[in-house]
């Protein structure tokens, strides 16, 4: 490599000096030409001062003494040469010469008479053209001299630069080889024998660069993978160092606490966590004490925090805080508790009645035939209510389990008419008038769920209607509206009637055979298909339930 570096440096110096030489030569030539033109004009001025129209010979003689190489020509207005310092005896007309046509302007051209390049300038004076010409070989003498000296200087400087480059390269290559070798060791490059050419240096650098890029890319991929996993976790993660500084926090918990990750990294955890119970739990974890989990309530959500002591080379000794959103879990647990409590209560009531009546019949407390029949009828009624509660509980459980229902195109007017027909006796018993306004509407829905949805709404409209009341059912592509003239729902209870086992009037509901689950089933079916439920009611006047299709 040393030889090529020396040659490269020598050529660099040479071309730099050559460029400088050429540039200066161009400048000198330009200056020399300008000076020569000025000199020619000066001689012309002198000639015109001397010449008076009759002393051509004296004028030429005087100027030749000033410059022997100069050519002076006197030309009349017809272009004929009156006198000329050249040895030519006969001249052709000079009237078409450019310097004659453009007096006072200097021209450089080849002289056919003298067969050399010359500078020409002429001026009209006393009825004649006075022309002065200077040969270029005399003008360019200084340029030629400068060129010779410049080229000799280039050769000398080139030789000195080669000697200097040779000396410097010995000192330069040693540390370069050492650094390249060390870099090679870092990336595990084998068989490194040193640099002996520019190509070798480039190859080594490119090879090491490729190895380093590969390792950096691998590290970046691992970091990106880890960052993705940590920040995509559906739970919070905070790592606190022994100095009580936050070393890591993922996006989940940063968003919950409304902080930017970069704003809290390397800051004391007190900057982020102001809850005294959580602070005490962190300190207990550092003390390697058994730490209980802590509930944190933020913006209506419940988060469960756990604390674990860790020791590793990355952080030394620290505490990991895990944050898990348990809001839905707690809600489900609460709903389950309420559901089982309500279910137990709802089933216990009819079961108690059944057992009571049957025990009285068995023990002979009721021995009258008519009384026994009445007790048996009430027992059957309570058993049927239990059966209906269990059926609707199972139906509700199926809806909440998330199982996939098979949907099909269902013609809704037919379902409405069939359900009305099924309730024919009940409608006749209460003398309820039904008005139907049914458009030909087909919806993509599970047939059983469609029947259950409409049946529950019509069932409620009949159960809680007045004697000689009215039910109006309107169906079109946008919505299903069922309006009754029943007992109505107080405004305070409207928001709760879709809860499980909730009844506005429990005594009236049980009397009518209501289970408190019908509207809860309706709500779940609508939620499953994205339908919207609107309920409007006026006590003792009417209730209107509107199902707006998606």
C-alpha cells in the first residue's frame, strides 16, 4: 500500500501544481497580451505624432530605432503601401485589412508577407493610414521563459514530494495497520496480515463495516423485539433500580399514569408514584419482605399491582412492579355474585311455596277437595315459574358464553304474526287489541334469537298491559317499535329494567309470571348484533320500546 500511497500523493501534488502552473500561465499570457496591445498602441501613437504626411521615411526610421523587430507601414487612402519596413518590393492592396477597416483596434493574425503571427493596429493620420505591427515571438518570450522555469519547478517539487511521502507513509501505515487489526479482533475477523495497498485497505474497512453493521442490526432487532413485547403487553411493567430510579417503564403504564416514557426514565420513582401504600410496598420488596398485592383505582378502572425483587447484571438489585387491569374481572365476579344471589332468591321463593303446599296436602292440613285442587294449581304455577326462570337463565348464560350462532335471512313479519297467534288466548282473556304495521323486512340473524327477542318484547307488552288495552307493533327496515298502554315504568327505574332479575313492581311481576330476565336477554341479543334499544315510558299510560337495527 505504501508505494501506491506515495504515488497517489505524488500525483496529487503534481496535478495540484500543474493546475496552479496552468492557471498562472493563462493569467500571465492574458497580462502579456494586454501589455503587448498597449505597447503596439503606444508605438502607433508615437508614429502618428512624428508623421506629418510628408516625412514617411523619417517616421519609419525613428520607430525602427526604438524597436528593430517592429514593422511600420504607411498606406494611402486607396489601400496602396507608400512605405513599409519589410523587404517586400510589391504589395497588394491593404484596404481590406481588418486593422484598416477598424482604426485603433488591435488585431492578432498571420502575416502572409512575413509568414509569422503578428499584432496589428492602425490609425488615420494626415490623409494616410499609419500601421504598426509587432511579431508575437518577441511578445511571447517572457511566456516561454516562465513556462520553462515552471516545468523545472514542477519536476523538482514532484521529486521532493515523493521523498517526503515515502518518509511519512512509514509513520502513517503503522498505526493504521494496528487500528485495523484491533477492529478486526472486535468483529472476529480472521487471517489479517496487514495492509499493503489501497484496495486492501478498502476491502478490510468494508469487511469490518459489514460485520459491524450485521452485529448492530442483530442488536437492534433484538432491542426492537424486546421493546415490542414490553410495549405491546396488556399489563404495566416498571423496573426500579437499587438507587430508586426508574430504569424501565412500558407504554401501557405510562399511558395510564399520563406520562411520557422518556420523561420518567432515570428519575426517582417518587416522581411517578405518589401513592403511599404503593411506595411502602416497593420499599418492603427492596427489604425482601413478603409483599401483598395492592389495588390502584384510576379513572374508574381497577389495577392490581404486584412487587418482586430481582438481582441481575443489568440492574444489579431492583424491584419489578407489575400492573394488571382487573376491572372487567372484578365486574364479572360482582355480576356472578349478584347473579347467584338473585337466582337463589328467585328459585327459593317458588320452591318454598311448592314445598309448603305439598307439605300441607301431605299432612292433611288441606283436606278439602277444592282446597287441594287450588293448592295443586298454585304448586304447578310456581313450578312452571321455576321452569321458566331456569330456561331463561340457561338462555342468558348461552348468550354470555360467546358461542357462535348460525345466522340466516329471517323474514321478521312472519315471526311477529306467529308469536301474536301463540298469545291468542292471553290477548283474548285481557281483551287487548293488537295493531300491526309490518313492512316486508328480512334481517340476517339467528332465527331462534330473533324469535326470543320479539317474543320477550311482546310477552312484556301483554303481561303488563291493562284490561282492554292496546298493543301497536310497527316494523320497517330501520326499526321495530312495540308500544303498549300498560302500567308504565317510573323514570327512576328505566335505566335498570335491563338488569338481571330487576323488577319495577316485584309483587305485580310475580303475579304476572315475570322472571326479571326477559329484557336482559333482549339487551344481550341486541348487543350481539349491534342493535340499539330505546325505551320511553309514562306511568299508567304507555311504554314504547324501539329496536333500531344496525
